[in-house]
C-alpha cells in the first residue's frame, strides 16, 4: 500500500496511522463525499503466506466488517463501507481523532488514570457493551488499545476483528487449524484461554482487566512470558487493586475483582449491571459526605452563573454549580492554561455521564458552567465551546425545556455555519436538533422546513442510506404526521424502515423505532388491523433483543392495546393492560407515569365493556395519583378527570359529572387557553351534561359559544 493510492476509485490514502498483525490503517479522503475517513486494509496475499493463515485473516477481516457495520451506538466506531480492490480487502470507518486507553496511561509509563477519568470511561464502556451484547455480539478482544477516547470525551470501542455474533458462537468458539491467537493474553478470560464455549461474560472479564490496568497502571498479571500470563489468568487470584493504589474505594475494588472471577457465573451477569453498580458507587460516596468525582472543585454563588467571584471561597462547594477558583478568576481573558482546559474537559465528560444516568437537571448546570468557562478561555466559536453549548441544548431538551434548548442550538448552528460551513456534519447535527426542538414547541411547519433542508444536505454529502440521513428522514416522517399529512408520513416512515432494515438489520433498535412510527401512521389513517400487526411485530422483536420487561418492549405492547380497543376487542385489551400495569409497577414503581398510563387504558376498556363502576373506581384512583405526582393541571391528570366524568355520566350521576367536566374545562383553559380545541371539547362535554340535567337554555348558550369560537378560528 502507498500514499495517494485510490481505493475503489473513491478513497484516497493520505497517511499511514497504524499497522498491526492484520494490516494497516490509513487516514484517507472519501472523494465522493468530501470527508476524512479511516481505511483499514488487510495485508495483500503473497505466495509465501500460509494458505490457512491467510484464509483465517480474511475470515476475521470480513467478520469485523459484518459485525461492526451492524452496530449503531455512540460508543461503537461507525463503519461506512467494505469491499475488495485489486486483491486488497478494505474497511472504511469514521476517523477518530483521539487516543486509545493504552496511550492515556501516560504513553506506557504505567501511571494510572485519575479516578474521575476511570469512572467516566467505565460508565461509557459498560453502556457500549450492554448495547453490543443486547445485539448478540461478543467482542472477544477487549483491551485498552481497542478503546479510544476522542477529545470531547466520548469513548468508543473499535476493532471487532474476532467478534462473533451470538448465533455463531453456538457452533464453535474459535477458528481451528490456523494458529491465530483469539485474543490478547493480558486480557483473555479463563474460558477463552481454555478454548471452550464463551459468551458475553468473557467480555466482562476482559473489561475487568482493562479497569484493573486503568486503576493501577498495570494489568492484573503483568508478566513478559505470554504462557505464564495465561496460566495466571486460569489459576491465580489477582492482587487486590487497593494494595497497589490505596485511595481506590472498596466498592470499586470489589467491582473489579468480581469482574475477574474465574467462573463466568460468579461475575456480574451483564454490562447493564456494571453500569448500575458504578452509579451505586457514586451514590455511596455522596451519602458518605464526599462530593461526587465529577463535582470536586465546583463552587456556588457568583461562580455558578459564570461571574467572577470577588473573593475565593474554598468552602463553597456544590454538586450542581460551576467552578471558578480564585486563580482562574484572576487570569486575563483568553489566557490558555493546559491544566485548566484539561479540567474543563473532565467537567464536560462528567456532565455527559450525568446525562447517561438520567440526571438531566444536574447535567444542565454542569454543561452551562463549562460552556461559560470555555467561552471565556477559548472564545465563543471554538469547537470545544460549541460542543459544550450543543450538549447543554441536548440536556435542556431532555428536561422538556424546548425553548431554551432551541436558543442554544441556534447559537451553535450560526457559529458552526460560519466556522465549518453549512454542510459540515456537526452543523447539520445541530440544525437537526433545532428542528426537533421546534417540533416540541408545536412549530411543525418551521420544523418541516429545517428537516427538509438538512435531509437534502445529508443526502448530498453522506448518501441516501447513511445512518444520519435515515435518522433525519425518520424525524421528517414523524413531523409530517404532526402536520396532518398522514399518508406522506406513512410512506416516508415505511421507506426509512426498509432502508434501515437493509443497512442495520431487521431487529436493530433504529429499524424498530421506525416500524413503530409506521404503525402509528397506520393507526392515524384508520388502518387499525395493519397497525396492530406492525406493533405486534415490533413488540416481538424487542422482546427477543431487549427482554419482555424493557420499557421499549412495554411501549410497543401498550400500543397493541390501543389497537385492540379501537377494533372493539376490549376483553383482549383489558387483559393486556392488566399485565402491563403489573409489570410497570414491578419494574418502575406504582406511581410511575407509564404505570398510570397502563392503568388508564385498563379503565377505558372496563368502560367499553360496560363495567362502569369498576371503570369509575380505576379512573378516580389514577386521577388522584396523577394530581399528587404530576399536578392538578397536568394534561394526563385532566385526561383522567375526563374519564371520571364519562363514567359518572354512564352511571346517571349527571350532577357529579357536570362538576368533573367543569374542573377539566377550567384546567385546560388555564393551561391551554380558552380557545384551544381540547378546551372547547371539554366545554361541549359540559353542555351535554347541562342538557342531560334538563338545563337546555344553558346548554344551548354554551354550544353556541363553542361553535362561534370554532368558526372564528376556522376562517
């Protein structure tokens, strides 16, 4: 291979950036799309090569392409293309401008990572492993050199060269007759060394080896002789990490040692358990009065909003504030300090970790503080400042603060357009989030214009079936439905689902999300039988890949119940909602919003079956909990209030029903306004009650007022 070689008349090799046993990795230019990529090339065959070894290498290389291309996760390296050119197998991947964990260990000087960095990396890798294992993929060569941290803090697993899909592992756990090492000795599990059957728990052992090295500076069995290392993995207990580094916490040491258990059954049984234990380690530190690692050094008061303090206050510390110490406050504007920038990067990563834990309010505070600090130190249009502002918008969006999120995204879009160009992937990502925020604000026409522009740019620069292009088209389909363009929404979603199935696989989470949208559009079109079949397929696929109790699986089953009710099959719907309510209560709590939603559906179907006293009792109980948990004027509470009124009416209790309908109408008027369609529907309900009570004149007057408002807005 050589510089300037053109692979497949598209990928121009620019610079060799890595070489290993399988081949070379080049920095390259994708001349079709005008972007930088990494191209991994298998060493060309030659006549002196062992044919068996060559075949094994090709099999391994093709496997990497097949497995890696099937994975779509923030923590997994993206594969763009694969093929063969003039006898050379090549794999095109995203170009990562970062350092692997071996390099982070101070370039081989065996200096362990700071605990904040270790915890951040551990959380991200455990999330990525949870995803890959859920897809049935076992990496089988997890090690520090195969985990890369990019400058903004994201950690990615790469090199799936010897990974196997779960259904393949059932046939054989290794390639035979090749002499190819199936792993790296310092990180291999005992069962892998023995050549027996392996599953995802082998990756967890390797992950334990990685964490041990990050925590202590050396792998568990640090010997030069490979055979001696393998024997130790099989037979010897590792030295407890705290004997090498006493400041490590006991729970963290216990987690690492549990991962290094010799028997797979004695380890944590899946990567999601590791994530929960990492969160528990942090929670324990907070209960013991320690600041969480991501908040050490933070302060409150003027510092929390980015104003320079009038005096240093070493005692003022808060886990949700920003940090600005006296030394930083005294610095001239835009003075660059490597130590300061490193701490800011750590704070940025900490905020990302908070988001992954669902602690969005805290993430907002930290992202806002880091954004202000980076703007002060680096300028408002520096890539790191914009990265923090983008993540601040993302966290605000997840808190439901769509207008604030939109404000942040618009600043990012304007700056990235000036600095990077309108069609740069980072600019397009921010524009797409802008459209999402507009949709959340009900500005669906504005969102549609942005989605359409971004989609055209993505198709032009990335191709029609790039995952980012398909994500944009999915969002466009969703927005079309909110505009009432139901047939277009259905057709677009169906096209995206077919493309995602081709590119990602039929059971990939993104494919299933789009099929969920297809089913929703079918329901909106009144095609309830078709919607039912689609939702059931999604529920079955999610049960197989995520498990029967996963929230996404339960969401699909909930929609199955909606379809059954619409089709008049209320007995089946009632049975389904009872099961859902029980599972939700067990897994998420009796007062969780989704538990209450399932119970609401149960009550609705009791009414459809004419069991109105039971329906009234269920509706009242759900309404009472929603009012206490969500607030009296929350839309879900008001929906339950209306269900109470409906049941009272069917039971002939029209006086009580009138009071319930009025309460709902007044609540909707406060929240939505007097002229909102839902408010007007409630006023019509109120008029119907007046009619049933023989108060015809009042009913007619109310009907007329509602009709007049509707005519005014229709014109």
